[in-house]
C-alpha cells in the first residue's frame, strides 16, 4: 500500500480494512485511501485514525488527507 500496488488477489476481498498509527507527516500518502477502498467488498468498512492537525487545510503538512477523504 502506498508505493506498492495492491496485489490483484486482494482486490475487493475484505469486509473491513483498518489503518491505525500510519497516517501522519511523512508516513502513508493520501493515495492509501484508494488502496483501502479497493480492498473492500461492496458495503465494506474502512476504519482509520488520523490526527486532527492532518485534516486541517492550514496545518496538514502537505499530506492532503482531508482532500482524499
């Protein structure tokens, strides 16, 4: 995820995907949300944590999470 493509055998395979502690300055890029959603079955849940400062357009450190969500 991130720099590597999601393997085809994992696409649309999961009911739930999670990401905790990996979203922040110089960690996972905003494109990780596309990978998370691509791994979900229809109606699946994506659960993640991200600091409020990384969702604020003025203090997001260029991570662009709010735009991706």
